[in-house]
C-alpha cells in the first residue's frame, strides 16, 4: 500500500541528546514537509523540501535539521538546541514541487510523539 | 492578522443535526483550500478540497468558498458520533506552503 511511514511512534529524549525522526513515503511525491503540533494548537511548519537535495526553513526551524538525499526519505533531527521539543511531529508529502500543481493536497503520516526524559 | 483563523471553542451538535464550521484567511491570492479531520491522538486526514467559488459536496460534507470575502466553510449534515473530532482549515498560498488554522473541535451528542 502507498503511504507515509513515520517512526518511531513514541520517542524520548535525554537532555543534551540529538534524536532523529524518520519519514519515508512510497507515493512518488516530490514535496515533503515536517510540522510540529502542540496541544490545542494548529500545525507549525518546521522544514520543507520541494525536491531532492534541497530544503527550506519553515516558521520554526531553530533547533531542528533535515536532509533530503533521497526522494522517498526526509528525516528530521531534533538537536539539543531545541529546548522545548515535547510535541507531536507530523511528516507530510504532496505531489507538487512547483506552483503548476498548487492544488495538490498534503497527506500525513501517523506522527511521532516526542517527550523529554 | 493571523493567516488562517477558525472560530474558537468546541461546537456541540445533536446527532443528526448540521455542524457548521467557518474559516477566514488573510492572503487574497490563495487558490487552494482544504479541510482536514483530526481525531484525538491521530494525524490529520484530508476530507475536502475546494478551489473555486461556490459549493462542493462530498457525501455528508459540503465545502463553501467565497474568495471575495476570504472565507471557507464546512458543513457536516446528519452529524454522527463518529464525526466528533477537530477540523483543521488549511490554505495554500503562492509559495506552495500550507497555512493551518488552530482547528475547531466538534462534539456530536447522541
């Protein structure tokens, strides 16, 4: 089945530790996105990538890093510089990589819940 | 002004009634509009997309778009307990980024 797989479902981070969240898609989508959701809040964009080997900062990129070495994969690293990492992290993908397909929706993985130990 | 705004507070509706959700947006150049449903503890699921002024119906859901007034709404007819969830309005701007509202919680009372 086609879809977006995020792992792990739950993750605990020790102080000073970097952790990496995995996101893999087999939908052949060009664009991939990382969002953070805090309780009672909407989704805030961390990073996005419209094509392999390229990515842009979103609204809250500080303390996070990403890579896009393969079309299928867009891992997110939460670094020790992110002082308040506890949140629900959502990865999404969409078919479009340019404005020509601006009507393409984003589809989400099941998410990863990150907490501090 | 926030990019996408949704009414605050949970919406309680009796089973079988119509639930009405509204969303306003600030970017007049926005072209694509989406409604996502998010059950508690789960990820958002796309339920409706709309691109042209007017109504778009899909089953019990109707999305309405008015670009001149910069609002988009979602109607849920014959509300069922399974419709109890948070509904997120999302608007795509010219840079292909989606801006999300904070969501409206809907509680359908049996």
